[in-house]
C-alpha cells in the first residue's frame, strides 16, 4: 500500500511496473539486463480516490496524464531494478502529495495609505520633471 495522505491510499495492485533496458549507469550490464523501471497508474479508474480529489489531480497533473488516464513515470538512475522501482514509487508519492494539497484562497487586500501617498508623490514628481522638459510657452 502506497500511503500519500490519510485520505489517499493506493493499493500496490493498482500500480503496474514494466522493465526495459536502461540508458543509465551499469557498464556492459546495461546491454543485458532490464533495469529501467516504468510505473503506470490509472488515475481515472482508481477506486482509492474521492471524486473531488480525482478532479483536483486531473487538473493539476494534466500534462503528465496520458489520454487513457494513466500516469507514467520511469527511473533509470540506479543499477538495479528494485532501487529504480522504489524511485518510481517515490516520484509518484511526491507528485501526488504536491498535487493533492488544497491551495489557500487569496485574501483581497487594499494598498496602505502610505503606499498610496508614495504613488501619488512619485506621479507628481514625474509630472513636474516632464513639464520642465517642455519648451517655454510664448504669450503673444
């Protein structure tokens, strides 16, 4: 069981791992052993998510989801399958933790009086500076 938060628990039978030849470290072993781990988890079909949580994750992770609703992550950082598999699970955990956080609502604020005064003073100063650049008016 992959525990993200108290309300998000993903059973390991929902996660599918496949393995491929790695481009990462491993020397000559790279050409012989499938050490790259590829994790697939279907976000749309997962019964472990509430509809509200699923909608938020779909919105936040839209660029990382396939057309079938799968999140696909891979890892070839390490020389062995097990550590790459754990790395994929850690990536999924971090991704879901970040995406599942409810953002704080922004409170509308007004600019302070002193900042309004400063803005007005700067406007007056700039106006004065530009007026001094003009050529003098003739009274004929």
